[in-house]
C-alpha cells in the first residue's frame, strides 16, 4: 500500500474494486462471451452500479484551485484518468521524479496497456499514447510552474505495443514567464516508439473554476 493510500481507510477496498473493473474491461476486449453469460454479467453490473450510489465527492480543486496541498494531491492522484489508483479507466501509469545525468530534475514513468487500449493491430491506440505523454509532460511542467496544455505534439516513430512495458522519460526544455516547454520519449524495450513536446501556460485556476460555475448556472436557467 502506498503512503497516500494509507491516509484513506477506504483505499484498499477501492483499489481492489478498481483492479476487478480493469480486469472486466480487459476480459470484454479479449474473450468471446456467449449471450447468456453477457446477460448474467449485465444483471450483476446493474446491481454493482446501484451498490455504488452515493453523494458526489468533492474534487481536489474545490478547496483552493491554485494550491495543491497533500490532501488535494492524494485526491488528484487517486482519480486521474491516466494514473489514478482508484480510476478504472487509468492503465495506470506509474510515475516518479528523478535526477537526470545533467543534474536537472526529470520524470520517469512506466505503463503496460492491455488489449482494452488496442488501436492498430498489436498497438496502443494513438490517442492513449498522446494521453500518456500529456500526463508525463504535465508532471514535468507541474514541478516548475503548474499550468494547462496549450499545444501537444506527438511524433509516432513506431508501433507502441500493447501487453508490453512502456518506459517514458520527460524533462524540462525551457521556461519563460507564463510559458513552459517540456519534452518526453516513449520506449518499448530498446525501441523508440514515440516522442512528444508539450507547451504549457500558467492559468489562474480560481478564475477558471468561477467561469465553469457560471457556465453551469446559466445552463440550468
């Protein structure tokens, strides 16, 4: 169990449930299932969904959108659609901050995507490759100046294989005023499958949150 999970008494149960949901997603992508079994599974899934009913949880940014304290960070990492431990959509991506050969701070990440993420034959869907890069690059820039993606450029060099470990490396390329540029690579074994560049801009998340609340209020009217 991670230190973050230890802070949440429900974390072990949530992680176990999410692992089962990921396995179900993979089974649907891989297995030939007969009609009767699908009908039975649908009934079980309906009961599961009803069992998980409850009040809407607070989002990590509800307290202070411009400040990610320990509690906010735990909530974000748990629910991220790319590396969230408690999000069944996430592959997930295991990420850590490292010191590069030149002494600068960078990011290394690893993921193994199953057949549920397949696009071309034997390959990860290009959209998911881009999403993984966005997370890696975002982690690089977030350590320096939190912002949002303005431009993401991905160069697909080779098929990125499913069911193999993928290794990502990301680093800060430049930073000026509100603008940060980060770069990253993806390898499967010794093969460079893709590389990417992300341009990020700093924003006032409190202002963004206020705009979104106003948007929801106006849509209700």
